[in-house]
C-alpha cells in the first residue's frame, strides 16, 4: 500500500462507527482532505492528539479505497492556548470556518497565513478582532476586491467619505452610493489599512482607536457573506 506525508491543520471532524473519526484537514501539499482516524476514540490510541480542532502537524497516511487512513502523526503545535480562552477559541474557530469555506486545492500562501494567524492568536494577547479582521481582509483581497483604495470605484473621485457597495463589493463615494451601501467610518478605514499592512508578527505594535476594528469585523463579515454566501461565525 502506498503511503505519503502531509503537513496539515485539523479543521474538524465527525465521529463514525464505535471508535473511529473522520477528520477534515487543510494540508500544505494537497489542500482540503478528509482522512480516517481508526480507533482514535480509545484511551490508548497514539493518534489521539490528532483528532482535535487546531491540531497542526505532520500526518503519515496510507491510500484507502475511498478515504485515506492516518497511520502516524507528529504534532508541531496543537495551539492548546486557544482552547483555554473562550474569546480566542471563538476567534480561532471563526478563522478555521472561513478557511474551510474558501479552501479547496493546495494553496501554500493560504496555509502559511492561517498558521501565522493561529500562532499570533494563541501566543500574543491582541485585542479582539485584530486577527480575524486581518484574515478577512486577506481573503476578500484574494477574491479580487480592493477595500483599501483611495478612489471611488464608479467615478474615480478621490474618496473623503467611503461606502461599501454590497452589490458589487467595491468602495464608492457619497455621490455614487445607493441604498445597498454601508458607510465606513474613518476609524474603521484606518483600522483596516493598518491591520492589512502589518504582518501577523507585528500586529502587537498596532494601537487602534474608536472601535474601528469592531466596525471592520461587522463590515467585512457582511461583505464576505455577500461575496460568497457564507455567514462568518459570530465571535461576540
Ligand atoms: Zn463616485
């Protein structure tokens, strides 16, 4: 039987049969996969650690008839801090849920981004919304929309006040807005700009004011829903 190794993060899973679990993972090498963990719900199973959400490591798998079977696992980080803090846990779950919604095949930049996001969430004590806002901005940017433009997408006028046009996912000026537009405050715009331009490692140096990050979360979630039909998990 042929076996292979992948680096992957656990997105979730479903218990099957008496002691097995089907695992949903996102891997660096092959993108999103379902793997089978045999006998993993027994106390003495060596693969026990691999069954939990957020667990990141190297999986050794064997080709199965329909679903490949995990035969070995080396943990790199299970981000256990995320399960000990309810706010971090919700934000982490929302990030993995977004990843699950957008991921399909191999996407190394997305893989690296999600690991950086979870690492920062787990080990730094950043204000709520910073990390999920940055992650959402990156996903929306990858979908081809430019939130951080200085010009109205309709008339090209320089923007002094901004509105998100939910119909088209673009930023427009006061004269071009319609009834399906949401205002973006100055605090929100500057929060989005700062979060987007800083690396995850540098997020701790950012200080935002005026609840811009909270407004950004609401606007970005709404936009993501309009663009993809996927409702972002609430972290409130
Ligand atoms: Zn305009």
